C-alpha cells in the first residue's frame, strides 16, 4: 500500500558522469568505438542512495564540496536522470540555486525577475504587483534597471531567494542558496523559514551553515564522496558528522 505522506523516494540511486580524463579526439573516439577497445572513464557522483522524504520534512544535505549534494538535488528536480535505481516524486517541485540558475547576465534585474518568476509558474501581472517588494526585500531597489552582470554573488543570491519566496510549490530544493549572503540576508531567511514552519511544505536544503540546519531542519542526510553515510534526526547526524570532522583534524 503506497505511503501517502511520501513525496520523494529514491531507491538504490546511483549517478555516473564521464570524467575529464576520458576526453579524446574525434579520430580516437571513432577508432575506439569501431575496435570496441575504448570506453569513457566514468566517475560516480552518487552511490546507491536510499532516501524517503515525507510531506513537511525539512532535510539538510551536508558534506564536503563534491560529496554529491547538488547531484542529488538535480535528480530530485528532474534535471539529471539516475544511471541506476528509481526515483518517485509526488508533488510540484522547484529548484533554487544560490546564483539564480536560469537568470541572464545581459538582462536587467527587473527583466530577470520576470524571467525567473515565469520559469517557476508566476504570472507577469503578479510579478509586476510584487516587484517593489521583491526588490526591497533583496536590498536591490536602486538596481532595478541595472544589468544582472553588475551584481555581486551575494546580491544575486538575495535576488533569487526574494523571487523564490513568492513561488507556491509542494517541494523546495535549495542548493547552497543561503551561503552567499551577508548577515542581514541570513536573518531575513531565518524569518522566512520560521514563517513557513508547520505549513506543510517540504524542503531539501544543501548547505554548510550548521546553525541554520540546527534551527530549521527536522532531518539531515550526510553524504561523503557520493555515499550515504547517515540519515536521520538532525541532532544525531550533526553529532556524528562533527565527531568525524574532529577525528580527521586530530589525525592531521
């Protein structure tokens, strides 16, 4: 009998990518394929992930850079197809990356708000009505007509997150969307997540901000080189992760 509370289920999910070392000239690739002696070298970004996300869960994805957090989120978003295993998604989803993936450098901030919002199902009249508030929340009122490429990394993060606050969806997938902002930005994010607590929205959040994880996440998934090390209540996973990091420091 299906679990009605389950919104994401990954079963034995692995993802392989060609390694940079496997690049060859067109001649070598062609000859290799003809002779069947050449095959691209593959790197495993994820190994046999088993994960169930229930409605209302707020799950932090933790681990060093290159641990597979972004790959897992992109599989959940439907941008990557797993090499093996199965993925079930029940509900609408939206992916927010820290730099606002999908925005265009040559367009103005205002034009990017319309573009980014439209990508996530927001209609133009609603965006026009919310424009001043979106810009004010992001502290970008004076940059309305500035080209996006003139904005710093932190400013782009504030802009993308400010638009995301107006997106209504079942599953939010946040990829390092909280790390590029300043203290004021993080305080605003805290208010946003506190305001959404208990509303039933589901979130998977890749972050290095453990203070945020402790305050807002109900569970945590620890990944290391694409492998699932631990998954469960936030406090337990963070304790194990902290002990692991301390052990590595002492070993150095």
